[in-house]
C-alpha cells in the first residue's frame, strides 16, 4: 500500500506551538510511522473509542499525541491534531483539549 498523508490546516499551528525544531521533529517522526502502516495496533499506535475528532492515536516520545483518521479506500491518512499529554489531559497549543473523550459529552 502507498499511503499518503494530509494535514488538517490547524495542525500547522499545533506544530508551530512546539517551536520550529520540535515541530519538525514531531511531523517527521509521525510521517515516518504512519507511512509504514497507519492501521496496525501497537503499544504506540491504537484505535480510539468513537469520538467526533479522530479514529486513531499515535504516541510519540512518550508525551506527544498525534490524532488522525484513516481512509482505507483512498489510502489516505489525515492528521487532525497534535498535542502533548500531561497526566490525564491533552494539551493543544497550551490549552486543555477534551473533545476527544467520549465521557465528556454534554448530552
């Protein structure tokens, strides 16, 4: 399979928040791992519970998270968010992000 990777427009800002060096390193490593096989379940690559943000999560260097969607038909991966995990919180651009937790629904 020849996967292609796309970035949601907001991901550029997510990466810039980490600084030029770290942002590039995160993107390079995410692309390397996701091009290999974005659907394999490993310790650092897993499916998320159903949520409105993303289907899957990639863990990088222990504390960074890349949330993404996979389209098997077109063999495309779309990165939708990059953040940093601190405790039980996911921080995106320094702000807590909770939309990916199904238990936080406002229903």
